[in-house]
C-alpha cells in the first residue's frame, strides 16, 4: 500500500514539475511548448493517449478552443528534439484552473509513462510579441 501511494505521489509531482519549473503563467494569452525526444512507436502511442485524456479535461473545464497537439519533425532534423507538444491558453487563470483541478490530477495518474517520456524536455511559455504603438 505504501509503495502504491508513493508511486501515485511521484506521478502527480512529475506532471506538476513542468508547470512549477516556471513562474506563474502570464495573465494574457500564451502558448506552452514542450520539446521532447520520443524514440519508440509505443511511446508515441502513450503520449497520444495522455494527450487525449488531458484534452478531455480541458474541454470539460470549458476551454474547448484549447487543446494539446503533438507534432513531429519532418525533413532534416536540427537538434535532438524530434517532437513538439504545444497548447494555446486564453490566460493564466484558465491554465491554473485546469492544471489544479482534481480531474487533471486524475488524468495525470492514468499515464505513468508521461514523466519518463518527457524527462529531458525543454519547456517554455510564450506570449505574442505585438507591434509597438508609434
């Protein structure tokens, strides 16, 4: 039982580390970008299953225009990351609401391979650079 509880806590923490590795999310709309190196078809399938469950949580929370999407490198690859996982958020309040919800944590627990697959990821949040007023 103790091992089960510890395993669950590790999984929850692993999903939370990505968000906690950065400052609070911006108030304005922003993008999240995860650069990952996925090396097997089984890991791609596991990532797609994870994304489907996380997107269901996001939609249920009322953000149907927000979803995670997985892209792979095409053509000659530069660098070591062969996949990009991205999402666009309307703002930090929505991001926090979803990522702190019991539904998100439950979905994260269903996918124990996610932390391993994304272990060496590069994660950033981006806000749009708008033209300066003259």
